[in-house]
């Protein structure tokens, strides 16, 4: 099997510390952990980019919903929920 290409990366000291901690806890190499993380991140980014591309195509085709309408619909849904529940909830930690 041919060797995998090598990529040199500059890491912040804290990132390297975390990488070493994960590698030690999982008994994997730094390279294995970094490769897995990069693959997951790249896959997620590709999915986001594709979703955006599809969304822009839909907007160009006239299938989009105007922002103002979305905001209005959300505000109406919140008002209905407040009336139903008696009060508006705040973010809780």
C-alpha cells in the first residue's frame, strides 16, 4: 500500500494538548485522530456547501420564501405559543 501524503499543520499549544489527550485516552496516534477529525469536518463542510448551492438554485427558480414572511410567521408562532402557555419563556442555563 502506498504511503499516505503528509500534511504539516501548525497548531495552537492548547489544541496540541487536547489532541495529545484524546490520542492518549483512545490509544490512537496524533495522525489518526487528526485525520479522523479532518475527514469529519470536510464531510460536514461539503454537505453545507451542497445545501447552500441547492438553496440558491431554488431561490433563483422562484421557490424561496421571502425573509420578511419567514420572520412574520415565526413571530406569529411565538405569539400563539405565548397565548397558549401564558408567558414567554427565557433562555435558561
